């Protein structure tokens, strides 16, 4: 069941802006034990919510790596999103109207600081395992670099210590699609809906890649030209599917925060920042990931003081972290049960 935490003080961003009223929506699974040493914190990806069991099936179940009978699993919806936490559609106290495009710009470091303060607020101290996939891995790395003593274990799946030019270019292409929609900037929830649908379709190309599309979206055999291709209808369906549950303002807010990610900033560089994280770590790459390729994931593991690298063979590209749950369970159950 969704829960809400209200910050008692305004939140000040890295850019100097102020979010006067900040609420975080979150889910928990299982119970905090008497020793308070069974916390597993999950940082979610771009358009996910705090209900891990909803978007990551086959994980929050008995016998899986997020087993609620053993672990106290926590996931918070990040600020800027639209699943209960303060974001662009929230009311701006200064105007009594939704923020829309006036929502303060957040950095990935801002988001990690929100998570840290929120954890303190709900009485979570030391965290046994911090889990982050994709943009969730950005949050996890920023949080672990800022407060390395808080975490015993770190799970990083299909992520990076830096938003690379390639990843930023993918984000900017999606932003261009949104800005090309003439309704972008209008003060309404469904502004730039067509642009958002196009942005999602663009994003999916990088999330999945050719092998996944060629396996799942092949047209059936035909003797005449096909008027509508399966791949076309799939792109349109996925775009509209996101429009029904998200909004362009939140999408832009999180993409912009994505691009600020650099754990080496003001920490002596990436290598120094990673070397400061003592948590026992596992870094998981996906063979066909176009955004965070295996070579980059191996380099991340090599730079962490106590990390192992494991690779998942999948033709689902970056999105393999969402669907290869049996393989993840086979890696993470032993890892989370291993001695520190």
C-alpha cells in the first residue's frame, strides 16, 4: 500500500531553488527486524513508481531476492515523478496552481539527498543492500558516494557513474520530440502528449535494440505488401501506453536530472569517488545493452574496491533488467546471503 512522507522543512536544490513543500510517496514490503539490519532499498528507474512488485515481477516474492519474508524492502518514488511524490503536476504554494514547467530543476545528487533525508525520516538507519538499475543505479551511486558508511552491499544493474555523451544524446533526442509538440509548455496535464508518445518510441529503440525487435516484432508471412507493420503498431502502442500513465513535464524533469549525473564532480573525479565506496558490490551487465554496454559495466566493477562483475546473456537489451528475473535471482540471492 502506498504511503506518504512529508518533509518538515523546504528542500533546497543544488541550483539554489527551493521546493517549499516536499512529499515522497513510497512502498514497503516485509517487516523491519529487531536488529534493524534487514533493509533492502530499491531505487527505481525513469518512469517506474515505488511499487516494486508492480514493475519488477518475480522479485518481491517468497524465495526471490527481494523476499519480503526475510527483507524489509523500501522504494521511494523520486521527486519530479508523478506517482505521488512532489513533481511538476503538484501545487506550487506560491501560485496555488500546478508547477508544470516551473518545477525546480533537480540534479541526480538532489534526488539522492532526498532519499537520504527521507530514510532518516522514516527511521531507517544502516541499509543492508542498496539496489539500483538504470537511472536507479545513478541514484544508488550518488547516495553511496555521499554516505559510504550507510551501506553494507551495493547492487548495480545496467547503470553508470556518469551520464555519457551517448546517453545524453539519447535524452536530448527525446526532449526534441517533446519540444516539437506545439502544446509543449501549455499549463495542462496533457501538454505535449503526442511529443511524449514520440519520445517514448525513440527511447524504446535504445532500451531494446535490434535483436529484441527482430525477435518480437517480425511481421507474419504475407503474399502481398503489408499496409501496417507490427513494429509500427508496437511503437504507437508503447507511446500511447506511457501517455496514459505519465506526463511530459515529469518526463522532462527526470531526463534533465539524468544528464547531471557525475559522481566524480567535486569529489576528485570518478575513480576517486568510486574508490571511496567500501560496500560489497555486484555489478551486472547485459550483453545487448546499448546504453550501458558490458565493457562500461566491467570498468565500473573494476573501479569499485569490493566488487564482482556478472553478465546476463539477453537479447532484450537494456530492458533485460526488467525481464530476466530468473537470472537476476540466481545472481542476487547468493550475493545477498553471502557474508560481508
